[in-house]
């Protein structure tokens, strides 16, 4: 099974709005349909309080749920979060 990278990008955009509200950003690094791996990076460069946003585990759950609404089947989610 593979997934549509455009569907992944739409899900990431949905979650980006949440992170941008706190001054951060979420970057789609790679969405590889052949390996089913989705790699993202949390950017907190302009955030004055990195711990004020969603905690890393909750953020990852939110991202996974947004992707699962658009992508059928299994996928591996890798989130590089500087708070970890």
C-alpha cells in the first residue's frame, strides 16, 4: 500500500496552523510512499516559550490523527522536535 504525498501535505498544513499560532512551524521533510515513512520537523526558532505549545507527545498524536484522516493504512511517522 502507498499513500498520496499531497494528502500528507494537506494534513501537515492543518496542524501547521496550530503550531504557527504559538510562533513555531511544522515542516514536511519527506513523505515517501515506497517506505510509508513521513518525516516532519518542528521549528521553534521564533518561539519565546517552547514549552507553551502542545507537548511533544500530544503534538505527535495530533499530527498522526490528521494524517490518518487522509491516508488509509499504515505509515511510519518521524517527528524531529527540538524539545525532545
